[in-house]
C-alpha cells in the first residue's frame, strides 16, 4: 500500500457515506419536488405556495430568525468578551453558559412550556406578586405575540451557546499583542472591541452566523412544543405534508424552498463577512 | 513492505559496520519549486558532517530524504554499501534528533529512551541496561521516571539525544537540535554533544543554520545554497578558501568585504585606486575580497572614511566608506580614531581572495 | 485622553466591576433557572405539576417519573434513543476519524474539494434528508429501523467528527510520528503507540458529541420511525395528547445526558471549534 493512495483510502468511507446519504438524497428531493408523476412540473410549488398557510409560516419563520439571531449574536459576543477577561471561575461560568448546547430543541420547548403554560411558573409568579388572581391561558390564539415571544426566548436560551463556543474559540485565536498595542495607542476597551475583536473575528462570526441562520430556518420542535398548530413554520409544514397530507411532492417542494433560503443567506453572510486575502491572522 | 534487512542493529558501532553514506544525484521538487538540485555527497564512516545554510536552502529536506521521511524525485542514498532510498525509515539503520525534540508526552523518560528498543522486542533486562547506560551518558539518569511536561528544554534535548543513541544506530541525523535552546545552554550542549558523538563513533549528519555551531563541531561542512551544495570541506578551509562568493559572504561575522577590481595586465589589479597583485587571467574584471579581521592600519593601502565605530571589547568594528561602498574592518581597540576621519588600511596580502563577477567562483 | 482624578477612576472601576459580576451572575441564572423549573416539575407528583400556583421548591415526589416509566412505549423509546445514538457515535468516529487524520497529515490532489464537500453539509438543512431517505429506506428494508435512523444521524454527525478529529490530529506535532518511524515503527504501529494514546481523550469527546447530536435529533427521527420511535420522536408524537407531567419527565430525561456530556467534553469544546472554524 503506497503512501500516495493512503489519504484516498482514508477519506473514501466519508466520501461514500456523504454521496449516499447527503448528495443522492438531495437529488431525490429535487426530483420529487419537480415531478408529480408525469415529467417536469412546478405544480408542487404552486400547490404549497398557494396554500393559505404558506405565507403565514414563511413569515413566521423569517420573523423568528430575524428576532432571534441578532439577539443571540449580541448576547454571544457579550458573553464571549466577558469570559475573555475572566480569571478564576472562568471554567465554571463557561460550563454553565454552554449547558444549553447539549439540550435538544424539543427539550428546550418543554422547559419553556413549564414557564408559559397555564399552571406554569410565569402565572404562578404573577399571582404570587398579586398581579393576577386567576391563571391566564397564555399560549392560545388570542396571544400570538406571546407565543412568538415564548418561542423566541426558548430559541435564544437554547442556541446562543453554539455561537458562544465558536466565538470564544475565535477570540482565543487573536494574539494578545494586538490588544496591548491598541491600548498603548490609547484605544478604550470599547474601541478595542470595535476595531480589533470584531474585524479579526470575522471568520468565526461568519461560521457562527451561517450555522445559526440555517438552524433558525429549520426551527421545528420548539415550535411544536410551545405553539403547536397555533404557530405554523416552514419545517412544521414539511412534516405535515409528509405525514398528515401524505403529499411527498409538497413536502419536497417546501424542503427545497427552505434550502433555497438557507443557501441565499449563507452566501450573503459569507459575502458580508469576507476577509480579504492576506488579512487573516 | 516485504523484505527488510535491519542493518547493524544492536551491533557495537565501530566494531564491524562501516557506515559510509553516499548521496547520488538527489533531486526534489515541491510543485514548481526546486528544493534540491543534483546533490552528490559522500560522508565517511564516523565522520561528523554538518549541512550549513540559510533557511530554505534545502538542508533539512536533504536530511529528511536520508531519513526516509521525504522521498526524493531522483537519485539514490546508500549507507554502508547498501542502497536504502526505497526502505521505510525504520529499516535504514538511522536514528534522528528533531528540532523540537519530539519527546513523546505520554511516556516517561525511561520509556522514551527505550522506545526504539521495545520496538525491536528486546528483552526487558537489555532495554533497562541500555536505557540506563545512555541516560548516564547524557546525565539524565535522575529523570528517568519523569514525563516530558516536567522537563526543561535542555533536559528534553538530552532525552531526545539519548533516545537516538540508545538505538546504537549506524547513522545519527540531527535537524537543528540546539536551535530551541538559549545561547548559554546551546554552547554547553554543543561541546557535550561533540564529545558524546565522538565517543560513540557514530556517523553523524547535523543540520544547522548557525555557522559557529557548524565551525565548532564539524569534521566537514557542506555549505548549501538554493538547493545545491556549494562547498564541502573542513571548517578552516571553508573559512579561508571559500569556493564561491556566497560561501565567503555567508560565513564569517562580520562578513567579508568585496570591492570591484579592474585588470591592469600581468596579474596587476586596481582596487579602489590602489594596485594589488592578483591572479594572472584574461578576465577584465574580478572582485577583490578580504575579511575584516585581516586588515590593519598602515602607511600605504586603501584610503577609507570612517563612518561608525562599534567597540566590541577586545576589538573595534569599524564601518567605513570606500568609493561609495561599505567596508568593514576589525581593528585593535587601542586605536584612536573618530567618525569622519580618513584613514589608510592595508589588507594582509596572503588573505586576499578573488572572485569571478559572472560565475561568482573563486579565481586563483 | 482625559485624565480622571484617581478617586473617581477607582470608583468607576469598582462600580464597573460590580456591574460586570452582576451581569455574569444574571446570565448564569438565565441558563439555570429554566432548568431548575423543569427539575421542580419532574420531581413533583403529577397532581402538583397540574396544580396552581406552582411551588418554587420541588416536593421530591417520584410520581411523575414513575408515570413516565410506566407509560406504554416510553421505555422502549428510551432504549431506541440510546441504541441509535450509540450506533451513530461508533459509525461517525470510525468513518470520520480516518478522514480527519488524512486532512491533517497529507496534502493530496482533491483535498480542497473534499473539504468543500464537508463544509457544504453545514450549509444545508440536513434533517430534510429524511424525506427522500424515507422512500429509499422503504425500498431497501431499512425503514423504521434503528440502523436506518443511525445512518441518517451519522450523516449529521460526520462533518463534525471529521472537523473535530482533524483539529485533534493537527494538534499533535508530526515530528512525534516521524520520531516513531525512525525508532522502528511503521505507520500503523506509530499510530497505535504514539498518536492514539494522545488523541484518545479528544476522540472520546467527539464521540460524545456525536452521541448528543443523535440523542437530540427530532425531525429525522420522527420522519423515519413509526413503530421504533426514539424518545424525541415519541415525545413529539404525543405532545398534543400527553399530560403535562409526562412531557416534563420526558424533557428531563432528554436533558440529563446532555448535562453530563457537556461536562465531560467541556475541555475540548473550544479547542474543537478553534480549528473547525477555518
């Protein structure tokens, strides 16, 4: 066995696996979305986009992403910079802050359900404070804003950790000398953050944002746990087409729409946060 | 991987194995970049050969080709009359010391030194005996139970050398082994390594960019430049009679002075307005070269303007201007001169060297 | 720059310090308090879970958990989850680690393309794969099977396994391996004797990471299993119908391994992402 072929032998299993379970299924999904039994057609797309629920679920998904991701980014940046200057206790604080990383979206939905359900902790607290005398049913169709808030909070609670980890790792790669140099030149902590941390963190920011934005468009289980059918999102519609309507073509069409939005945003983020060649650390 | 014939493993070096190394027509490319260009070199049994050159000259690549860590595009490597360039590193009868020591962090010092012996499946007593003997030789017998994380850089260096010596190899290859140590430790280890290697009578190839290290340790130095060996000879010869202008300028600190010389016929050359005796050739123009320490103040000689004086303790390093070019001289520190003065300096006649301006080769 | 008098600057620095500490504690509470609420609900009797107002301390009643354990299909769903996650862990590491090693040690034509393929997987909403695979699996008889789902979860986990092991192997100087070769090892023995002992803790961490990815996955599990539901799929399916105490106990069981796993891999979390970023 020659050393020349060794790397190919080593990457072969992954390549095979990804071709079989990643590339091939996507070809299938595309095929399914563009056919109804007789040749190429856009009928599936007309079908799903024409359904009255589609604009609502598209709007819900996009609004959620727009509300959640910026807050997560700001929060993760804040936490990462806080941790950066921390002496003792850093490990403990980091552990606590990264706990949600291991928690599934379904579990996160259930956890926030414990707070927002009718006999939940929010109602209990408000009645304890004398604000209300009877538990209000918060999560119903009369309070769409509240459902939105609960889902957004659960998402922010759960998925800020992954951004935090990427950003902390990224900040760790920035040499301390740059900060010292900036300090010598009279830059305040805020200026140092703005002029050194942010630009040098661009690769990490781009990774974190791409990952988060894609996951935000895939939001599903949190919504199912907290809003159920009251708050339709794209991924939930996919699930419904597949199982309740038994319409595989429709499910595939929505899947491709999610995919299209994801790719568009990935390209946009990578373009905005591109680092010029030679300007890397 | 079929046939292997370990060479001289376990044999006492110097008793019966003649570990002469022959490097024949070695060439190596990395993409478009020619790292090594037609290298030919013979290293005698028990010789201490230093490969000297600036970074990127190909010296480490050559060493790694001999070790089998890199494959040459062309050429052959022979050790002790046996061609080895197709063998894997473990079958070449070599041991290697790496620049950053490569002491295994998960093993104790004892197991590090004994690693190669264990791979040969030697009996426990034999391993223990040889590890202890080598550890004693390198003065690390009190560290045998420690891990690499608990050692200083110098101690790690000793472990790395002991690990190579314990193999009792035909050839030891060293890749800048002292470059990560501080200056004082480097000087101490230099002398110690030279002693230990001479005692072990192992053929050694030693890569370094430090000319002092090369001068003080080598039997012979191969000066490398841009992928080829420029000159391979004894340290004194390299210093006194550089074969090319590159060697002359690379070796020696401060570097040699070069001044253009114009032919006046019959072996007479005009250098900065002064006449010198030189080679009698047809070439119209050469370069005159003299080392700064081979210059002394005199009545007749090169007239120079003093620009900077740097006292170095025993000497003064005087930087002068001669016809618009820099000219350095190492002069006695008792000398009373000031910047801006014009003085006359005479080169020691038998130390003057001449180089062809086109080929840059020495002209005799 | 203005020069503040020493007392003022010392004062502002001190108050700044208090704000800093308070925000750290607040953010810790933000993470922990919701978990604590879940814990209260889990360790309360079903009656207490459904009553109002809630007590803010648990009454340490195992009623909810017992109900969970006795709920039809729940224990087998738990077992399925563990099996799928275990299989995913083994497959993603045995398939992913060699590729990570190849990326860290060799330069070969096609390396860029391979890395692109790996990174591409991150830009795609992978759970959607479950839809066409559901059809493919029915044809091959893998539908509704532990192994079939583990294959999909492995696809989710493999990019991470490759990138994490790539960063682990890159962290080990190639000289250690080369030293082993000159000391009588071949590629395989050098890997066994030198590289493996050094990366094993990191490999374990990335295996655990793969486990958690599978353990938490909801969508593909719900699409691909019908009889052999995993815990997440089972809980999702019964969200509308199951009583609150069942949801909370289920949620709790989902969270516990995550807590332990994140604790186990905490040392590697940041190192893993450091290189995986590029």
